[in-house]
C-alpha cells in the first residue's frame, strides 16, 4: 500500500545545508513520494515553459534538488 503524503506547498523546506539525505533505499515511503512529487513539478514546469523535455543533466539537477528538499522537509517534521 502506498503512503499518502499531504503537505501544503508552504510547508516544503528548501535544503540550505546541514545533513545530507540518506540513500534512497533507506528513505521512508513518504519521503520517496515527496521526492517524486517535487521532481515531477520541476520537470513539468520546464516542459510547460520550453515545450521540450529537459536534458539528462538538467533532469539530474532537478532530481538532486528534489532529494535534498524532501530530506530537509522530512527532517523538519520530526
């Protein structure tokens, strides 16, 4: 069963340093769902603006940003 994560956009925390995220295999299902949602949002925003898909390098930047922001958000919820 997939976990349902409900966070308002205002409660998302940008990673500004500090602890780094654990490997994805060690993350909770809520954190993985948040990473996915943040990544998709950035990916879709890129596509809506440029009418094209981002390169692999840009997508990797989006993924890393989503991983770190999700980690910072979940860290602040504890």
